[in-house]
């Protein structure tokens, strides 16, 4: 799927525009996008005080976690919508959700209702609002659409955002002259200087990578390639597998979870494997604690790898179905566990992918959209779909265990006595990295607002490390 092509700005007389740029072009600081309706200029929030975060800003061996109030405070949650979600590259949907021309689906990002539309193979994003009277345009995913029709007055938009139909509003609606008796009943003579080309949908910056559609609502984030940084080259062997179709990813099954807990707790739980023996004893049989290592380069992500994967009699043991066809032998025995800031995480195994996209709804509720995907050769293998069902049920068990413990933590952190706890460097450095990304975003007046963290000091050494199961000369 191509990146969104430049769309002319859609003026609103109540706002100032200074132009539209292509999705991957760096943005000048003085430009303004419609979506960045910001409270920053008049900011007097206590959450903008750097001193509140001093304990977490220390080096990980001296730092403490964020206080419990950040998971429950309504003002903090409202500020996160703007400062974290609207200013970041947010995973909005799986690429396969809008893979066909005419696919349209609504998404919610940082409290903003958006829609994604596949326009002849190019996925575009727009604000989900009619330019006429502000009606919401799309309520449910749909397919085979050539236009997007407003349910209120039937204004119509092309999938590239152009306004193409204004029934009974002017004389050229749908390219057909409105009958005289209709025009007399719906007088349009008062509509002066109306130009359809200046009243299309409000565009949202979008791009795609790793089989995901990303949106940046305020248009201020660095290019997506810079945002993801070293993650893309480190997963280059999987690149063709992240497409759609053959040889790309094929969704096997998905499930939605409604979680009464703060979104950050779900990310933080995913980021550490300290809890595996207590919460996931089954997972330890294939992804042992001693086989994990951090694998983080520069970029807005957290990652650790499991090498080698064990054959512990679990449904996700390697070798039950064919691996992705592009992998070297070493990667056929490895798994990557990746969290992309701010709202998605996935476990990438040699033959499949389990991925979760988070959608916060206030401080105390998060909707998870979990998707289990594999590749066509796995579906076609003898007994392949039965194996995939076993694997999905296993991931459902693991995710449910995570949700149960996160609900517990959400309840526990509500006590005012909990002001943070100490990090374990071995197990929770990834969590420290994530929490400091959140802090960077919340401190809108600090130069760190758009900082992209560097990688671990041993990141490149790990990339070059020999395969532990092969003689040094045979590694690869």
C-alpha cells in the first residue's frame, strides 16, 4: 500500500492554514495543521512540571517508576490524548483491514474520530466529519466503496477526500442538474462563492510499515522511518512477510478485549519478562527467562529477543508449521517482542505474529484489538489451520493472564500511598525507557518533546553476535 499522496489543504474560515506536505517530508516548526488544536499555549497543568518526574528521570539503576496517579488522574488522561497520541505515530489499524480498494473503516486516535480509506491501493486518513454540518461519516467498517456519503444530508466525498456531491445545494451535484421543481423547493440562490475543491475532508498524515497503518494527527512527528529507527533494518528479513497476501501476513483470527485498566499498564506489563514465572508458567517452556535479552536500537520502540526458542511442548513451539520463507536459520529459532510507542505491541515468531493495538478510553478503560497472523504456507500445510487454532488459543490464554494481572495492578495503584517503585535493571529497563517517552511527551515546553532515544550500548554488538547454536564460522 502506498503512502498518502499530497492532498490540497481544506480551508476552514475559523482556522489558519499554511499548507499541506507529503507524509514523509519533514515539517517546518511554523506550519500548523487543522488537527493540532492545542492547549499548549495556555498550559497551566501541574503535569507540565518537570520536577514531578525527577525520580523516573534518573538512570534506571537509581530510578523509580511513575506514581500511581498517572494511571487514574482524569486530567493526565485528557492531556495524554493531545500530547502523547495526537503528536505521535500511532498504529491505527492492521494493513489487512484496509487492503482492498474501496475498504473504509473508522478509527479513534487520541479522542479524534478518523476514517481510513483505500483509494485505488493508497490508504489515506481523514477526520471522520462532514464539512457541511459536522456529522460523523463512517460508523462501521465497509468495503467496495467508491464514495463516502454523509448520513445527514448525503454530501458525498471521493476516497481521496474530494467533495463531489452536495445534493440540493448547488446546480452541479453529482454532475447532474437538479430538476427545476426541486430547486424551487430547495432554494440555493443564497449559496455564494461555494467551491467544492475547498471543502473536502480534512486530511491526516499517514504512512505504513510492519504491516500496520500509522497516523500522526497533529502532523508534527518526525518521518515514520526516523520514528521507528533501527527497528526496520533489524527486522529486514521479515520485510516481505509484513505485506498482505502472498508471501505476506494473513489474519487467522482476532479478538477484542475490553480492559478496565489504564493503557500504560498494559504496555508496561508487556515490556518486562520478570512476571513470566508467576503469571505465565506455560510461556516459560518456550520463551525462557534466561533466553531473553534487550534488543533496542535508536527509535521510539522497546524490544527484547528470545534466543534460542525452546521446544517445551507448547502450541507455539517452533517447527509445527513452516517458518516465514525469507528467514535465515538463526531467525527460525528466535522471537522478537516489540512495543511501538505509544499503543501497540507484538510477538514475532518464526512462523506467526500475535499483535495488539490499544485504544484508550479515559484513564480507566482500554480496548485491545488482538490479531493473530501467519503466512499462506502455514495455512496450506497439512493440519496447518488446526495448528494455527491451537496457537491462537495459547495466545488468548497468555493475553487473558496479562489482562487479569493488569486489572489487579490498576486497582492497587489507585491508593495514594503508591508513589512509585524501584526498577530492576535486568528486567525493567524497557519499562524505564517507555515511561521516559511518556514524560518527554507530557513536558510540551521542554526540548525533549520530540526526542528519539538512542539504542542500548550493546545493540550493534548483539546484531553481530554469533549464533549460539552454531560454530562461529557457520553462523548466519
